[in-house]
């Protein structure tokens, strides 16, 4: 697998603008863009700072436009070499910097560009400092026979990351400042705005003030958004002359005194990534180098989702960002992704912190569905996040033997089960008759198929959903196990589990050869749509199905739902199936769980297939096509979704936590990751 692209990708704008890169800082901030350097989303920028970690994400530095003047050599279009590319609302492309882009590659998780100006080569790297809203953009003239002058325009903004800016009445205060080892500007966009800083260790800097209007955001147009252009402020110009072997950097930060020694800062970044890989390998310093390349990249991608979520009880608390660019931390996504992102990569202390953090937010026996971007009041419209919490804790205890944490959290688990038995929000309650868990009220979306457009819940799934009850059955079995590990009486949980196991027989349809998706729906009958949810009744540690039923479920999902990049959310044979994902929000969300492929489902499918067939080689073959996707869309990561129809184009987030997590878990399950790929 090659995370290295030449002019076959870099030199062609449609291809170079399709592939995107991402770097993060571990507190919710990020930087992201395209290989071509052209903005195509509102979420692109060089410093998207988390001003209220892990949220409050605000665009501060949009882009840097570089122009090179190399020793009097003429470029094709004149004396200067523009290294930037901008597309304007009228369709004009300016700069065409991709014409000079020889190479793009990942160095670990760091994107690196190599520009060719005649016989000179200029490298650019972008990374963020872990734990700080600080982005480094480092330039190095690696080959030249004369001096190269660089003039760099810095474009800034100050807006929520979901928004766009049209030229307004801001009167920013842009003042020159100095810091240890360099100089720069302090920017305060308006009186209430927090200041941010643009520094360089060597370059001269001159404040500017000019609006550049109508940057065209092509992906926003494709997503049916109304705001498809944006204006940015030209805030400062940096200028420097480099000779062969020389390096300099521009540093964007919310800190007034960041480290301006980019060489030292990058060395720290390399040490940080090497330590992540060593932890993933689990065999001490230097062992990460022996990991196979896909596993190395997935382990680095995993780190991009792990963020700080400080609380009063635990200032060092952790959480998981569900996906980039637009998701915050969601309870369901966090618990599904936790085993793959933390335990598979050798970071159990992060798993423990996440489990403790979320326990603080349990309310009426429920984990939060998500933490809003603005404000601290979490939303609780989820039935499965809480049940996935039991699974995440069970996986953690199995991996670590840490019964001390189990004992600490056990009272919370007992309380959760009690609430589910007597009833909690949104009609969530165990049926005293069949022992199954019912959930749902009109107008509320509670399962992972959770789209709601205004008053329309696309896939309501009110009643007794198959994966919810597989999770509920497992939670009860886990409580039986936990009680035994702690010397508590687990017989009540065993009895409840036995009743739920007996009740689960209602899901099986001998005529269909697979499980109903939902029982006891508002219209009284079952929903027999063929969906991948039933795979959890096979893939989770405790299956309520017979061996024959398990095999039939796996076979049905393999024949009708499996694709190269995951599983469809609905069978193509269903009249409600939608195979294309695109258009405005209503069209996109209407297709979201009605046939769209989800990458994360490859994990449950492979686990279920291994349980039924025990064929590691065959199970591994189902993962291989998804790993090829690492070089597409979000380079080095795995997308949220794919279209249900071939060729299964990637859509949604360019990097999704549970997609990466389940690929990691499946990679381990199939015996990969521990050795260098051939």
C-alpha cells in the first residue's frame, strides 16, 4: 500500500482536489484540505481551533498562498511560480499550483508536498502540536542551484466551523508582535473575539487588510448546501529568501508564545507517533517499525479521534470525536469505537479514562447521545449508546484484567439495568413478558439509524429492534459475568438474560431465513426489512441464536448487503432501497440508512463470519478492499459511508472513528497487524 502520489494524481486538479488530508491536535482542533491546496469545503483550513476543548471549533487560519521566485528562472506563465490553487465562484481557477506539485505523501500522519520550480525542489509539511491549538507549516528547500524567494499570503477568518463568512464589517486589529525566536502578527478580528497569532521563525511579516471574495466550495455545492462560496481576509504577508538546505516555518496558534523551532517541534511529533506505534505493537521501543503498513496507518488514524474532555471530576478525561469534519463526540460512536481505537492499539489507559468520563454523564440510566457543539447540556436520545457501554467495559476488562475499574463502575451499571427494567426516557423499558427491550416514541430516533429531517424520522424503528435486543441480552450476560468477578450475586441477571434469550426467538423467521429487524412496531406487526443490524446477534460475545440460525444470518447479509467497503444498510431488493447518496440534505439523509454502505459494519460482519465458519483467510479477504480505500478520499483514514451502488463512491466524513476502529479490530481478529505485509 502506497501513501505516495506523483504527478498522475498531483498534476490533475479533479483528482488532486478529491483526495483530502487531515491532521489533529488531540483536543478537538484540526487542519484539513486537499492535495491540490484548493479549498472545497467549509471545513477546510489550516487552524480550526477548539476554543472550548473538544468543541468550540473555530476557523482562524484558512490558507496560505505561496508564490516562489527562483533565481530569475521563468515559470511557464511568467517569472513567478504560484504554488497555490484557488477556484472562484465564476469557475476561474487561479494559481494552478498543482502544475508544480511533483509529489504528495504521508510521513507517518504528516502530509508532505514537494513542489518543483525548474530544477529546485521545495518541501512543505503541515502538522499540529498535540494538546495545543497550534499548526506548523514548515518549508524546506531541498534542492536548488540558486536562491528562492517566497512570498506567502495568509488568509484568516473567525467563525464557527459549520458556518461560512461573507465580507462583513469586521475591523480587525492586526498588530506586529515578537516572540522568542521569531516575529509575527497578533490578530483580533473584533472586540469579542479571542486573539490568535501568526508567527515565523525567520520570515519578514507585513500586516495586511483585504477581503478576498468568492472562494468556491465545490463539495458544499455537491452536498446541496446553499452557502457554496466564502470570503476570507488577507491578514499578513510573509517573505523570505531560502538557499538549498534551509528551512523556515509559519506557525499559527492561539498561544502568544508557541515554540517557533519547527525542526524541534517536528522531532517531537515524530517521537509522539513512534510511541503510538510502539504501543500498538506492544513489544517495547522500536517495535512499531515491524507493524504492517496498513496497521501502522490505522493506528495513527486512530489517534486522530481521541480527544480531551476535561470535567470537574477528571480534568484529564478523554472522549472520541465521531468523525471529521463535522461531528462532535457521540456516546454511541465512542463506545463502538473504543475497543478498536484504544485496546487494539495498546492504549488501555485511554479506554479507562473514556469509560470514567462517560459514567459521569449517566442520567436516568442513559448515556448521552452526543455533546452539542455549543453548550454543555448533553442530549440523551439514544437507546444503544448505554448498551454499547457494557460491551466496551467488558472488552476493557478482558484485555486488562482491571477489576478495580469494574468495581468502581459497577454501581453505575446496576443503576442502568434498574432504569431499563422500570422504564426510562422515550419509552425505553424491558417487557416483563418476553424480556425484550422496547424503545421509541413518535418523532424520536433512538437507534444508530437515527436520521430526522424536521419532523420526519426516516427509519423510526420503534418497538423491539434486533440489534438493541442483542445488545440488551449481552449486557445482562455481562452483568452476570461482572457480578461473578466481583464476588456479587449475579443470579438475577442470569434469569433476566435467560428470559431475553427465550424472547429473542421471536426475531427468527424460518420463512425468510434471517431475523426480523423490529418486532412489535406501532402497526402491530414485525418489520422484516433485510438490514445488517441482525449481525450483532452473531458477532457479540453471547449469541441468542442457534448455530444454524447464525450461519443463515451471515449468509443472507453476505449475499445481499456485503460490498467492497462495508455493508449496505438495506437490501437492494427492498422497494425502499436508495443506492445513490447525494443532493440536498433531504435527499442525502433520506438515503443515509436506506441502502448506503457503512464501513464500520465490516467489523461485526467479519467477527460473525469467523464465529460461524472459522476461516481466517476468508474473513481477512473481506477486509482487504476496505484497506485499499486508505489511499482515497481522506488519505490514511476510512470514510464514514459509501454509496450502495457500484462503484461504491466514498461519501460523508472523510475520516470516521468507528470505521477506523472496526477495521483495526477486524485486522487483529484475522491475525494481521503483527507482521510486515509481504
